[in-house]
């Protein structure tokens, strides 16, 4: 049996697959308070028959410049993984803890990390290069890494179209341009903070604003502001899109503004990727807000006349299945 564990700061998802990659057991728990994460994870893992699991896969958000493909995590390289946790502080620390806990609970079973950044390893140099002094880029490892790669790759596989734009909209949001099965650009960058306006992340923002925030509030507080208190939530105070839409219906002006900013941000990226691809055969929405909310899809596509010859799809992503498909080849 294959266990796939997907740990985030606010949720723990897992599925157990048989050798034919059919789900035989699954679970999901929300984590309302991070101090309860370890206890909830232990409870979930206790639901699984550890004698039947012979391979474990983990979603890991950021591989940095170290992990460029799916990798078995051992006592020799887990330290390297921990060192890059700061690149995705809302995700990687929890991903790493999930791996450690599985190593403890399941003994000698192989644990394989599958990275969201892997799908973007082959981006063209003119796409991933940061326009900063060369010595600083090399010293700090700055480049566009991209995220949600497991999801983007999975939903893109559901069509035979050659020129695809995939739109992953959830708590975090990203858009990817895909040509002939390969990612050629994506909205997230060195960290998951770049790109679209998200539910709590600011997305694209003038770096001068970041400097002013650091001057006034310090580094740690600025990090919290940009990652946890901005985006849609920063504008209207709501972190869930369904609640935003309820407020829009009730005539709330702040909620309407937040939704309009969100939609406009997505439209800009879709338009730019349409130009980069030289057209678009399929536009695929996924994620809880993307495939899950028709009202959002309709708002984003409204008046986008460039899409008149484009197939518009809503595909529910399955990161756990995508991970199982990758790691079963490593057995």
C-alpha cells in the first residue's frame, strides 16, 4: 500500500492507495490552532494499518535549488530540507514534520518527497532570472521557482491541448502557462508570495512598500503582514471566498472591492500568458475557488474576448493521486 501525506499549516490530508492506485482509505482534518498540529497528525496516522504501508509520499512545497526531483528523504538529507523551510514558512516546516513523524511511526518504510517546484525546473532562463546583481543572485539562490506544480501538472494532463493556461485558486493562488506539456512561465516566484492577489497574501506588490513596512514594523512583523494579513483578507477582513461572496451579495463595498481586485489580478495573468503562448487551446480552473466556484470562473472570463476559441474547463485537482503516480515508479 502507498500512503500519501499532504501536510499544511491549516490542514492534514492523507490517502492510502493500493497497487492499482485506487483509494482504500483517506482522511482530512483541519488544524485550527498550529499548537495542535502534532497531536492531530498522530491521531490521523494511528488510523492507518502500519503493517500494510510499504511506500510513503509527501507533498513538499519548496525544494529550493537542492531538491529538483522526487527524492527519498533519509537521515542524511533531511537536514538539507529543514534548512530551506524559511523559503515557504507556511508549508515546509509542516511538510518536514510529517516526514519525520512517518519515519518514526512506519519504521524503515521509504519516504519520498515530491516537490511543488519540480514542474518548474526547466523554465527558460529569461523567465526564472531575477534582475539583481549577479553575485547576490548566486549567493542567495534567487530565481523563480514556482509552486502548486503538482496540481498544475495534474490538471493539465486531463487535456491533449498543446497550449494550456492552468489557474489554481484556493487559499494560495497561481497561474501557469504550459506548452507541449512543459511549464514555460508561472505566477509565483522565489517564494509563494509573488503573483496573484491571494486570500491572505499580497501577491505582486511594489518592493518599495516592502522596504517601508520593514522600516516601520521590522522583518518578522512584515512577514506576517504580507503572508497572513494581506490579499483579500487585508481588503475586506475575510479569509474565505464564500464569506466574501456572501458579503458581496449583501452589498458590502469592501467585499466587492476585494473580489474585484482578485478577479482583475487573475485576468491580467491570463492575458499575459495568452500572449506568451501565442494563443490558448485550454483554460483550466482548479482549486477550491477555481473549479469549486462557478461565479469566480465566470467573473474572470467575462469580457475576455481572446478566449473565444479556447476550451474552458473546471478540473478538480488530486495532488495525492499525482504524488502516488510519481512515487510508484520509484519502488
